[in-house]
C-alpha cells in the first residue's frame, strides 16, 4: 500500500509526546513490511523533504500547530499527484488531516484516536481558560473552527476510526456519537529500544520515576501527595520527575513550581529533569526500580510499555487504556485515580519486596515481547487501512465543512 501519515508531531523537530512516538514507530514498521510510507509533519525551523531510511519525511514549517492544518495541503497535493496514495491517516487531536480530507474527498481516511482536546480539558481539573481563548481566537483568525468542534467533525468524517484502547473508543462513541461500525480497537505498535531489553532486572536503586508531561491529567499532584507517606516508611527513597512542564492548579504558577513548593520539606529526595531526549530514557530507567504513571486519564500508555520492556516494577492508573496494558497482577500494579493513599501503598509494596518487584519486571518484559510485537500490530493496522479503503469505495463524498 501507499500510505500517507499526516501528523504535526514527529521526531525530532516536533517530538512533543506520544503522537510523535507512535507515528515514527508505525511508519518504521509499515515500511519494513514493504509499504510505501510518506510522513507529512510540522517543524518550527525548517521545510522540505528528505528520506529517513525507507520513509520519506516532508516537513512543513509553521509557527503554531494550528497553522499546520492548511499549510500541509499544497505539499500533500503535489505528492499525491505523483504517488496516488491508497490511504491516509491522521490524529483526531488537532485534526491535522482535516483540510486534506476535504481537498481530496475520495482518498480513504483513517483517524487515529490519541486523546482529543475535549477530554484533556475535562481531566485537567482546572481548565486553562486563557490558553483555550487564545487557541480559539487564533483558529478563528485563520478561518478555522476551534479545535474541539473540528476534532469531532473530522473524526465523524473518517472511514475508519482506530482506537488504541476500548476505554477511549467507547468514551468517544458516547461523547461524539461515533458510528460503532467504524470504530475498531487495536494497540499502538511498540518496538522496544534494544537498550531497554538489556537493562538488568535485578536493580536496587530505591528510585521511583515518573515519565510524562507534568500536568494535572497525568496525576503528578496525586503522586506528590503520596511522597511524604512513602518517605516516612522508607526514608532512602528517591523520586524523579521526567517531562515537560505544564499547568498547575494555581493560576500563574507552573507545575514544577507548584510541586517544589508543595514538597519543600522533602526536596532532597526529589529531582526534576525536565524533558529529556528519547535516546536517554534507557539510561534513566536503568537507574530506576519503580515507574509510576498515576494518570487521571490515559488513552493508552507508550511510556508504560517502555518501563515494562525495561523490566521495572510498574504502577499504572485504572483510568483509561493503561488498565488494558497492565491486565494482570503478574505484570504490575494498578491504582485508582486521585488516590494518593493507594499510590503510596503500591510504591511501598514494591519497595519493600524486591523479589516481587523483579518477578513483575521479568513478566512485564516478556508480556511486551509477546503482545506488542511489530508484526502482530502491523497486521492489525494493515487491516484497518483495508477497511477504510473498502468503506470509501462504497461511500458518498464527504460533506464540505467550514474549514476551507
């Protein structure tokens, strides 16, 4: 197949989170299986096309993500005239492929669910009203409807909606009225860095690591509430926060400032690294016994799979897709969201029982290799594209929206 992946986020220029990681992994696996894969991605600093192994990367330079939706269209159309793509895929978040879908209404469209803006705002606890207003005004100045409405209408226009977890798929079926016949669930592809698999299971660092954006949705405030209880029982524990800074519950204060103030008596035991390059993650995981992901909502959890591949003791949230990864007490522990007491209890269980933690890490690593192999997930992804092609062949043209 000739596959176009449309995503503002793509490493290294716009490696902002899970979307970038997913697109890179999907493109690599599909190209390895003989498909022609071209990625149309954003950049703050450059424009142009270049090969990346068997993948063609087309960078579109824009100042803001919202500009990408329109700016990508002429670049895509030029390539589509030359290639005649069989199918294209884009995320629901930001609706990156929305303008292309209207410019080429006959091209089969797969919308990949990650987490839409509406859900992010719902689980942030305190919405960033000023940020939302700026985003909406910026979109309207460009003649684009605000993201939440655009994300929904773009997803409704899809020939296939691919959900990484049933938790997310079912939520948006109810919230957005998605057609259940078009929603199919299969995990995101995950090929572990070989350095993760080389990390010894038998570590003893007494370090607990969080990886992810420092924001309310990721549960970092709940983790902070749990830290004093852990240190009371095991004073030698050290906590590490890895990830970009985000908003805190307090206006005009970022999350790192908020956590530093909240944990002032315990700062000798707490470290903030900021965002680190993906290539350095194995080094941090090798210096970690336990990884904690206490999200108030999570659509899937690629960082959870990385920690499992590294053989760490993994604690994840029951809220959302992570519960579909940590499906057994043999591979990790699940805690309810917004429960610092449960977070502390799970951390203490694994700190105080290294044999149990190592057993969980060994089984978690094997589970990743068995359940998330590239070939297995790629076959499901190929079937998703084939369904989209079949649906588009039988469907009327997509309705024109006010985007263009």
